[in-house]
């Protein structure tokens, strides 16, 4: 009987720890990056490269903040300057400075190729009592890096 009771207590502890630890899990999924084509000599008034990450918030919690890093081809390119949450579509919108992205020297070496863009970060959520929880995430999408001034080898 003692062994069964100890086993039941241990199993209950594991289940409780799993339930309460769930918000800290790192989620990996696809995202949409816009623009999907990064033109290195681009002119214009576009302010950001935007990552749209499908993500639901924990029940009873609201979006608080997000810190994220953009990697292209495995190279760290930029930190986000802003993030918002769309409650209608359940999407996390993460913004990276366009000028900083296209000005990164590592992208020049990736010109005229398709690369994997990855956004890794932490989403912070808060409930009405002020309790905060975080969720790590990693999302990816393909982007085309274009430099019209470089010729493509065929």
C-alpha cells in the first residue's frame, strides 16, 4: 500500500508540474515574413520587415510584450523594435527595422538566393491580477534575398 501511495503522489506531482510549466514551452511553427522578397538596394518608405507568427495566448491572459531576434540563413540580423498582438486573428506581429535588415553585410553574401528566415523570442502575457507568464517561440519562413546589381551565375 505504501508503494502505491508514493507512486500516486509522485505521478500527481509530475502532472501538476507539467500543467503549470506549459506556458514556458518553446513553440516552433511556420510564420509569414513580409516582404517575402528582401531587395538590398530598396528605396522607399517601408519602415519594417514584419513577421506574422500564428500564436494563441493562454486563457485569461493578454499580450504584454515580446522580445525577438531575426536570423536569416542562420545569421543574426536584427532585434525587434516593436510587437503587437492581433486578437482577431490570433497572430503575433513582430517588427524589425527595414534599413537595419537590408544594410546587414551578411545579407550581401546571400544575394540572389532563397534563405530560411527564423524569428526566435519570448512572448510575455499578463492576466488581470498582474501575473506574468512567458512563452518561448521559434518560427520560420523562406525569404528571397535580391541584389539587382549582382548578376546571377547560371
